[in-house]
C-alpha cells in the first residue's frame, strides 16, 4: 500500500467567492481571478430608501449606451445641449397639445460663427407680440355660385362672372379676433355681385348688423374680423 505525505498549497491569490462593497451596491468582476466588488456609485434599492422609491437603480457618473433606451417617462434636469438625429415630429394625434413657457425665436442658420442668423419668427413674453418676417395665409379661389367659408380660410378670391355668395361660419365658432379678406377678382362685373351672407350655415349672427353684405365697385375687397359674436368690416 502506498503512503502519502502532506502537501502545501499557497492559496493567498485565490478568491473566496464572497461579495464585497457597500450595502445595496451592484456587483462587478474586478479581475481575472473572478473577484467581485461593489461601489456606492452604482446601487439598487429594493425598498424605499432615502428619497428613492422601491426598485430603483442609482448611478452616479456617466452612462454610455450603444443600443436603444426605452422608457415610459423621462425626467431630465439641467439640459445644456441636445444633439440628436431622427424624426422632428412632435406628437402623433390631433388631440396633442404642446405648451411652452417663455419666448420663442426661429432663425436661419448663421453664415459663420461671428454673425447671427436671420430672424424668421419670434414670440416675446415681454412685449406679448409675434414677429413674422414673411407672412402667407390660406388662399381659396371660388369659381362657383356659392361657397361655405371654412374656419381656416383667410383670403377668398371670387372670380366667376355670375352672382356669387359666400356663407360665413359662425363668429362664435371661429372665436374673437379672427380675420378674413374677401376680394372680387372678376374684372368686368356690372349686373352681378358678390354677396357675403350670415344666414347659412349657423345663422344667429350678423355682418355689420345685417344679414348679408354686398361688395360694390369694380374688383372690390373688404377685410372682416370677428368679435366672437358677429362679423364686422374694417
């Protein structure tokens, strides 16, 4: 029978497999020998701790993500610069409302770093005015005998040789301060006219305290505004 003596093995470099680091810290491997430790800069709280809700991961430092981040809610503080590519759409349905507090400036790109871009649009909370470099509004050409004006119509040109009637929307529907321009574009109108009516489709309102208004003269035009109840010429 063989006889075996004692053998000495130096275990000073081996890992005991025990976790290290402060309480609630997530573990990570620190070397090739499989040792793990934790850091107070990366923690996970299963219950409500300090000001954190239950099941919260806390990272103090920088996070680099090469994939996609999906979240149901973002809370971001102290934004200096946002550098992003992709869609520039805000919202995805007709009932979306986008609110902002403060002034708004829209400019063209500056030709170089020493100059500013051209101001295209501004809305100032100081003066409570809007500046537009160039303005364009919806134009509607009416060639038939009648047309029911839409809430979003602004410039209406009437170009038929026969009588033409425009039926305005209710002033209460479009609201106070809405503007409209009506122009007779037919250059040889003599026995016919352009009529602007308040009788259809809603009724219950007037134009200059009348049921309708008639454009007079060759290629005449008028401006209209709503006070939220009736229409007026100015």
